């Protein structure tokens, strides 16, 4: 979108480094294979035949936090699970993003009691919240595309 | 809040063998984040090389406090919590809770509602078994079965969504019947499913049943004897695969299961392979039940018209003062149940799912206790895992078919 428009086809594409890196990051985001509760089943549906999340370069769920850059918190986070969740988040290499899938992860949902953390944002920073109990696979995919949009807008100075 | 307690070897002394203390065997943590633990199960393994010496399940990572939360809600509103217990068997959870309330307050259920309940509970059983089959095969490195299974599961999800407006947590069964009548397209959608599904089961079987890799991984793995199964309170497919033909749909029929003709598949080997065969056969039997229930689906009301427990339909509110009063009363205060306890159990895809409901004369339950099959079935995991390889442990977690929401509640 720069010099090649003026000089004709030179066989090269010029773009800003930011855009190139962000494009790369959005198109091969590796989510962590990490299901907590009901939402995990819908997350599996989103990966399976009918919804097919691999269209977004996300077919590869990594079981290890060391290899993933997106954490989808799919389900209710209990007080016993919260430290584990934080440790998993800390183990992920930068850059990393978090999607809070479903009402329970976003705000506690229908549970208002001693056992459930009222929103996973008390434990890890959340980029995108997806509403629903559980959200439909389409809603999760929409959440992921919203995250992609956010990532595309990141600046070099945010990377550090 | 974010702090993790470290456990010393001394505290584990009573759980592991002597060899662990001398360093001869290795203690390894598996989970709560692990691709094959089907949720947030943590296993503490004591390994001799690759052989499992001891396996200690640590549960509670999904403890939601549902039982306590239900005590704070009126009987009808607490039904919403039941979906979230065993999230693969949402209709079945609604069913057992509604049956308990109906028994406690002596509420009648119209025949049409009973038949629709049976249809949806059986479809839910198929959906649950499909998730089980897909993930179990995935654990054993057969990726494509997962994609096949979820294709058919979507058909069932569409039917449930059509009825209750939600894919998973529909809370479609209410005390006294159903939330509303099934839509006009329901029958066609179910018939379409019944038409294609038996052939699809053949497809799954073609992928797995005679597959040498699958046989190698499942045969003679995790043998559960009949005596052990009975001693540990195992129910459901795991019990039937060990040679006990116990199925609550036959043993204590509810919702009119006695009118349907179906078989309870039973095997005697008790290993992982026959548990697979048994669940596949159960899917076929569920198709038979749905077919029969749909063929003689009666017409009529879908909810009891006992206005002391069931709110009047919206259409009556415009011209009946009495209906307005009942509506107001039921949605503000709720109905009261007499003091006393009832226990009702149904056959969930995982086994005996029971609820003990105790009333105290107020509109809220005094105590709700869930007897969940996954909790009881998980107990045998250390028993059947001993002496197997770590790779087989993955198959064993799959084969007992636990849902952590059901285990931890």
C-alpha cells in the first residue's frame, strides 16, 4: 500500500511492520486446549464439523500453555481453580490474549456463591468477553474475530 | 486469593507406597489442565517407569456450590441450576429434578409432556454418548471420529434449541410438564434424525469397532469385575459392561418408560472395549425408544393445570382475575412444598442420577442433595488404573465417562 502503487509492479509488497506482524498474529493464533465446564463443550462444537474454527487459522489447540498465545476461559472459575488458571496464564509466552467465554467466566453468571470467582478478570486480564450461558459457537467465533480486530490495531509501542 | 498451596511428600505419606518416599518411584501431577482429563480433574500419579503404581484423583476444581445455591431459590427457579450440573445431560437433570418436585407436592404430568420428556431425554443421551465417543476416540488418537460425532450432535442440538430456545441449557422441563408445547417442526426434525442416525452409527463402528489400533488400546484394559463394580457403587454403562443388567429405566420406570420396548445391552468382560460397544448399542436402543415415543405421541396439554403449582398461560391473564393472582403469587413467592424428603433417580447417560429433595413448608427447598453418577464412578479409577501404562490411563479416564460438573457439583 505504498511505493508499489506509484512505481508499478516490482514484485514486492511494502507495508508497515506493525501490520505485517499483526496480520501474522491474527491468522495463526493458537488457543490453549483448556476447558473448564459447560462452555468447553460449545468450544469443542466451534472446532468441530459444523462451525470449523480452522477457517481462522485456529484448528490447532495446544495442550501446553508454553505453545499457545490465546487462553479461552471456557466455563466457571472456582476458587480452587483460580490459582491454577493464573499459573497457566503466567506460563504462556508473550504476546498473549484472554477471551472470557460465557457468563460465568465474565461475571459469575447464575452462580452467586462461595465457590465461584465472580469474573475471571479478577485473576487474569481479559481482552474480549463473550456473553451467553453457554454462548453459541457463532458467538465464540464472533468473540475471536473481535479479538483479531483488536490485535490488528496494536501498535509497536504496545508490544514490549 | 491467588495462592497455591504446596504439598509436601510427608502429607502424601498415607496415599502413596513406601517406594515413593525413597525416591524409587516418581510422583507425577496430571491435570487439572490436561487435554485428556475431560475437564479439570487432577490426578496424582505414582509411577514406576511408565507403569501406574498409584493413582489419586483430586477433585473439586469445578465445585460450584449448586446444592447450596438451590436452597436460596424457589423450587421453580432452582431448576435453572440443574442444567449446569452435568452439562452433557441437561434434559436428564431437569427431568430428575422435576420428577422429585412432582413427587414431593403430588403434581400430575400430562401424557404428552411425559412422552416429549422421554424423547428429549433419549436424544440427550445420544448427544452425551456422541461427545463421549468423539473425545474418547480423540484421546486414543483417532481424530476423525470426533468430527463425525459432532456432526450428528448438532442435529440434536438443533432439536433442543427448537423446543427450549437454547442449545444446551434449555430448562425445558418444568415441574408439572414442559415450558411450552413442542413446535410444529419438531416431529419432522426428530424423524429426519431417526432416519439418518442408525447409518451414522454404522459409520462410527466402521471406523473403530474392528480397527486394530483401537482394539490394541482398549481390549483387556481397565477390567472392572462385577464384584468391584457393585462394591464401589458404579452405575450406568460401566456397571452393565461388567455383567449387571441394571438400568433404572427398566428397574424403576419413570415418565412412562415401561410402555416402550427396548433392550438393556449387557456385557461381561468389563474392559474398555466392551464399554465402548455397550454405549454404541445404547445409542441404537435410544433410537428405538424415540421412534416408539414419537409414533404414539399423544395430543393434549403439556403442563398440569393445577394452578397452585403451575402458572396460568399468558392468554388467561387478560380476562381472569384468578389467573392474575396465581401468576403473581407463583412468580413472586413460588409454591410451597410440605415438610419431608423424597429421593428420585433416573438413568442418566453416566448412571444413576438421583436427587434427594427436602421441603420444609416454605417455597424454597430445605436441602437438595445430588447423587451424581460421575462421582461414584470416578472412585474406581485408581482400582482399574493400577498396573497399566500412563498412555492407558488416558483411555481409562475416557471410558468411565466422567463429567467434572457432575462430579464436583
